[in-house]
C-alpha cells in the first residue's frame, strides 16, 4: 500500500478490506503487516530446516522480484506520466496475490526498493552457495553421523537398519536424499525419498518407483506380512508429512525429525508410524534436530511445541508427550487437570505465563495461601501500597488490576485481570506479563523471609523521593509498564486475525486510568 499513489489508496483499501457481517475486520495495510510477519517466520523456518531449503526460498524471491521489475519497467513510461481515474481490467497488473494496476504505483520508489532488496538477497544467496559448494553444512554432516552410528555401530535392535527421516519441506527432503543416498549405497544401504510431489526416488533398482511399492520395500513385514531379501529392502526413507498418517511402518525402530513442526500432533503422528502394535522391536527411538539457540529464541519453536505437547498430554492418556517423557506422570497430570477444571487457563497458550514443568506454580501459591491464613489482616492493606528491597537490577515490580471488564482481552492469561510488570529504572521492560513466572521468582528472591523494613534502605529512598513527595521517577516507570501491557495485548490481538471473528484489539484505547495499581516493589 505504501507504493500506491495517494489518489488510488482508498480504492485498494476498500477493495481488499476484510468484512465480517457489517464490520470491517481489518484493512489491507494490516493484512500486509501480518503477511510480512508470516513471510519472515517462514524464512526462519526454512533456514531452520536446511540451508538448501532456505536458499531455494531466496532464489524464488529473487525470481519474483525480477518479474516485478520486468512488468513495471515495460509499462514505466505510461505509468509515470498517466493518471487514471477509473480502473480498466485490461491494464497491466502485477503478478501479486492482490492485483495492483501498475499505472497506480509510484513506480520509481517501488523499483528502487526492489533493486535494493534484490542486492541484499544476492549477498545472502552468495553465502548460501558458499556453504553448499564447500560442503560446510554441519547439520547434514551430523545427520550422516547419526545414520552411520545407528546402522553400523550401535543399532537399537540387532540387525535393524531402518530409519525414517521426516522434514516439513520437500526441498529439504530432496536435498537430504541427494546428499546421502550415493554414500549410503556404498555401504549397501538403500535409500528412498517421498515428498508427495513427483514420484518417489530410490537407490534400490528393479522396483516400481511408486508410493506404496517403496514403502513395502521399506517395511515389508508390516506391509506384506513377510520378509524380503536384504538386498531388496530399503533401509532409509526421507519423507515429508505425506506419510505421517495412516502408514504401518513398524519394521523401522528410529524416527528422525530433521526439523520440528509447529503442530505437536504431527510429531505424534510421525512417531506413530513406528510406535505401533505388531512392532517386533524391543527399543524404538526418536531423534530431534532442534534449532540453534538464537534462532530458537526468535521462533520460540521448542517452547511452543513442548507446551502444546504438554496440553495434549494433560487431556489424554498420559503417554503422548514424546518430547518430555518426564511429564508422563499420572499424579502430576491429575493435579494439573484439577487446576484446569477450577481456573481459566488457555490450553493453546499454556506457556504465556506459566512454566512448562510447574504449570500451577504450586510452591508460590502454597506459600502465599499459607501467609494469608497466618496474617488475615493483610486483606485490609490499602491498594497502592509499596515497599523497598535491595537488588541487582534497580527498578520497580508493579502489580496492576484491569478495571474494564468490557475490554477483556481476547487472548487473556490465567492471571487476568491482574498484570505483573518488572520495569528497570531506565524504562526497559525486564519481565513483561508474559514472563510472570520469572517476575514472581525475582520477587520471592528479593523479599522471602523479610518481615521488617530495611531502615537504611528506607532512609535512602525517602531522601531520594523527599519522603515520597516526589514519586515522578516511579510514575514514569508506571506509565512504561502500562504501555508494555498494551503492547503485549496488541501482539496477541494481531494473532486473532486468524480466528473466525477476525482482528480485535480490545486494548486499543486503554489508558492508565483503566488500571488500578494494587502494589509495587521498589528495587534499589
């Protein structure tokens, strides 16, 4: 939208707005913002999968940019000089999800940015090619080591060489196959690749390269009910999730997730190909390739998947959490389900405010309940009370209560209507409400066991604030905290675009007056 001439912006804004009933859910500008975010995540996901897959995405982006440049350049003379009042369907349009008439673009600005982006992509592509051409893909080398170690050195079950390798992307599957197939063939290990697009590939000659035929030679006992000669078997299959459902492949005893799917159900389905009734294997294994720490922090992939896996585990038989087997404890699950029954907890976002391994924050809540029972007078403490503690990270921990029930956020946390914010003295949000667990841990560390005020600390605080007459510094931090709350709720609201009701940000017009300050702790 930023490249459309001003006189045409309203036309495209109305043309591509999303309407639900008589209400505009969101405009095209908002769609573009979300699309950009999704593209960014997709690029990172492709990079997490394989450098080759990432490179293919970069290559396709460059091709699309070249196509845009070609279309715009062809029509640039007319477009730059001609202003049109009406849209003619026969005019030149960009090959874009939403058709934009080329003559309605500020073409020079668009071209400059396209060329700028292409230069960046060229440099990235150069780095990708250096890795691929110089055989520097460490992740692929690690996979090869795992395969060789499993098949030759330490098989999980005597004589079983079967491995099922899953990836989310066909590009990655083909890349793995092309990289390892010839080398494994030297060790008399046959490999196959199944992606769902195009016919399967295999190094086993003399068989029909067809979906079911390849799988029969990979898992003959489960598929045919009989053993095949060793030289007629496929030992390693690289596949996308086109075979993650409805296939009996329990001849194999190892699943490797070369990349991690967002949806934990897919991981369960993948493992379910070999974890089946009728398996003759004493041991089966699943090996996961998680992203490196920096990329994982950006995607929060491992945390999201483990959180959703735990949610599935809590609501089922107790043996679905294949990423964290320690979670498969009946008593633990029973306690968590009791909490889910008695409190409002968003199963989809269990991780937002609560630790994976301590869903209900038992220790903290137990201590808090005990303290209130022993000190009932605390219930009469007025709102807005504060105290001072000594700590390494100076600032304030605020506890707010949201007062406007009608503006209750769509993606609320289990703490709502309360919000915990730890703001450093320079205004930086150290722990937001999505890190309430960390804030509570810090609060406990600063105050546990302290029943009397620190006189020297209070004297210093009173001198600094003129006996609390000048609290302007803390008022600024308070406003920063509320701004932080609004920012977090805005991010959650953006995700609501994918809900049936569409985009809704109930906190859009919220101000500091809509929050009650329950208490705050000054850290000096």
